[in-house]
C-alpha cells in the first residue's frame, strides 16, 4: 500500500511538472520561430545588397560566422568510426572526384551555353530575389550543420 | 559535348548521390553525413571545407551582379 501511495505522490508531482514542461517546450518553439523569421529577414536583406560591395561581403561573412558559432556550440559528441564508414567515405570521395572532373571539363569548354558549369546553372536558378534568399538560408543551415560535426 | 550531355552528366551524378545515400541508410553506415564526420576529423579537411564553403557563399551572393 505504501508503494501505491508513493506512486500516487509521484503522479501528483508529474501533474504539477507537466505545465512547466509545456511552457519550456512552447518557449523553445517560440525561440525557433523567432530565429527563423530573423534569419529569413537577414537573408532577404543580405542578398539585396550591391554586388561586389564591402557591405555584401561583410553580410555574407558575418552571417556565415554566426551560423558557424551556433553550430560549434551544439557540437555533437564524436562517435568512433564503424566498419561501413570507410567504404562509405570511398564512395563519396569517388563521387566528389567525378563531379569535380565533370565540372572542370565543362568549365574548360566554350561557349558556356553549351557547356554549363554548376556556377552558370546556379546563376539561372537564382535569378529571383526569393530564390537567392532561400539559397542563402540553405547556405547558412549548411554552415551550422558542418560546425556541429 | 553539348548542353544536353553536360546536363545529363550532372543529373546522373545527382542520382548516384541519392542512390549512395539511400543504400548507406539501409546498411546503417557510410552516409554522406558519416563520411563528412570522418573527413572532418582532419584539421586540414576542416580548413579546406571551411574555405570552400566561404568561397561558395561569396561566389553566389557577392560576386554576381543580378542587375
């Protein structure tokens, strides 16, 4: 019976703690939403700056550095490599090498319209302000992801 | 090499990358993330990747005059 009473007490504790957990979760959600809105606003502003300007360079470098700093704070604990990782890294290294060679082959040939590089294709895709802002957000997210590793 | 052949090459590489990722996830190891984590253990690799990532940002968002 005493055990049951204790369970009852614990259940009461859980009931009292539940709203605190909800508040914490809501706070986390609100913080994430605010961060997303601020990032979108920053991306919209940054990709609208004059090209080749010091302000554009500073906006890109500072935004990237901030994302790296956030990612470094969230760095995951490094796990030891598994057996399949070596084969996996060989596959990805081979793919990267082939992609690099294909890109170089396209870059060395002309006209560019017939031999598009990834850069020239990106220029076509990122023609609108919205697309550039989205790409900037992806670039920032990649920075955070890399710094976490 | 025409535009179509060049684009086909990029498309094949993208399909191969998606296939490699799917196969690695089924195996449970060797995903792109695993490979990156392993590669980033080297200080030189971290330095190269940071440089490449910064260059990409500058190339896409600073260097191009969208007019």
